[in-house]
C-alpha cells in the first residue's frame, strides 16, 4: 500500500471535483426550489419562512464538524436561502439605521443575502409603514430599548387582519462567544410561526403606570420567563401606558397566561406581537 502523502496538485484537483459536485447540488436544489415556488404561487403560500430557515440552520450546525466554522455555515446557507428566495420571486427589505447606517445595511444584507433588494429609510416608523403598505415584504428594525425616543413597536400592537404586522425573526441568528445579543428584529405581515426554540414579544396596555420590575414579577408569577422589558407612555393617548416584554418560548395569541397577567397587573389589554427563533451562541 502506498501511504505517501498526496501532492498539492492532486489535492487541488480533488477540490475542483468537490467544487463541481457542490455546484451540481446547488443547481439541483435551485430546480427543486423553482418547483416549490410554482406550488406556492398556486396556493398563495408565503415565500419567507423564517421558522423553517431557523430549523434548517440548527440542523446543519448540529451535524457540523469543527473544521468548518459555524459562522461560515450560517453565512453560506444565508446566501443559499437568499438565492432560493430570489428564484421564488424575491423580497423587498426595508431597513433603517441600527446604531449607524452601515450596520443597518450589513444586518439586512447579511440576513437576506447579497442579492436581496434592500430599501433604506430614515426611521423605524418608516420601516413599519413600508411593510404595512406592502411597499416592502419585510422590514429590519432595531431591538426596542428603554431610551428610544420614538419607539416603533407601539404602532404594531392591536392590529388584526391584513394590517397586522408582527416580529417574525431576529438578527443575528448566531451569536459570538464573546457574548452579545440580537441586534435587530425582522417584521412582516402575517403571524409568526414556531421554530421549536423561540422567544415571544408581548405588549400590555395599562391605564396606570407600573415599574418594569412589577411587569417582570407578574410575568414570572404567571409562568413566563422574561429577559427584557421596555415601557412607554403614549403621548398620543394620555393615560395609556404600554409595556413590551420579551419572554422565552413561543406564546400563542390565545395563551391563557396572557389573560392571567392582564388581570394581575391589571392591564386593559394583552397582545402577542410576534416571535423569533432563539439565537444560537458559539461555544468553544
């Protein structure tokens, strides 16, 4: 048996063969995507399925070996998924500055692929308007913060039917080992779908002010695991105090715990305003 190491040229030829095989598989995948797109068009099915994308990435990362960086897997398949979306008709993505204009653009293109049609706007409110009107298929907005002077999220709660806009995804999906968190949220018309490991966003409308500590305490007492809460007093509706909570798990709109929290606060109304796949943190 000849155990001599392969030459550099031989290894490169083998890589060429692998590259051709990869390209063949990608073209085969694209043909299948085109068939799926034709079926979706006939059934009026959504092109953008973030819950399915999250399940796919989790599956690939679970089977990945350490020689191929997890960040590379996510980036490669983001482009593959983005190309698949283009084959099915594409998306128009509205985004606003998130920290700065460059970061907003990077997050939008990183999430939807280099070929996505992106539309920059000045404010998060304009992103919501673009999605609500149908000018954009999806929008990328910053994660709500307590110090936001003009928060976007009060404009999406309480909507039903064709006007309903919800949070459906978070960006990024893969967090670095140095820490960090989701930097932006993706909004779209229609209801969010579960991906098996999710976080949900809830809004409580109250007629009197409550501290965020109280909001978190009542949520915990009624079976929720809150990680982030934001409060906002609506200047357009005197006496209207809004509280947004990010909680673990997928919360269906009819979840009885929402009623329990509403009665315990008390709140005038409780709303489910979306969900997103819980991000994966790189370890080791």
